[in-house]
C-alpha cells in the first residue's frame, strides 16, 4: 500500500500526465447550466466519465434527468452502454442525478493502466460532449 502522501503524489502525477497527454479544453463545468457538469474520476479500481446533475431543487434536477431519459437510446448509440441513476448518492451523502460509464480493472495507482484509462477518458468524454452539443438546445429548454 501507499502512504497518504505517496497516494496523493500518484494522483497528482496521474492527472498531470493526462493533461499533458491530452492538452484539450474539455467542456466539464462550462455547460452554461448551473450545477450541471461533466466529470472524470478514477480510483484504485475503476475510471468513470459522468454527467452530474446537482441542482438542489429536485424539480429542476428531475427535469434535466428526464431530458436524458427521453434521449436514452440516442445516447446509447453514441457512447455504448452506460448507467443512469436519478437519485445517486455521493460519498458525502449528497443526492444528485448521474449518467455515467465505467471502465473496470484500471487504477490510478498503477501506471501501467494509465494509457488505457486515458484512452477511455478521451473516447467517452468526447462522445458525451458531442452528444451534448447535438442536443444542447433540447437539454437546456427547461
């Protein structure tokens, strides 16, 4: 195992290496919708690319989630299999709505899996972004 400091250093190296390997401006938080963002995440078991809908007002959060439910088949055509959870609970117990795709058997702590993780991030985030741009007007019309 790694010490807390070693683990933090590896995480920093991972995200720095990803940024250098793919120096692109990602959409992420620049969706022009408050509390609606695209995220990369990785830990010691898997990597994820997600759309997080984090509005405190459940009616708005639900409305945006329902937009994605109505586009579910089209999204699957773009990114392949994914998961959706209208009431996804984060580690801090905050409830959000999330649409995400995972890659298992990769680890932020294993440099040998970094290239696979980076390729997964680029492929899936690009697909999520292209889908969002295609249906942006529909998604935003709440």
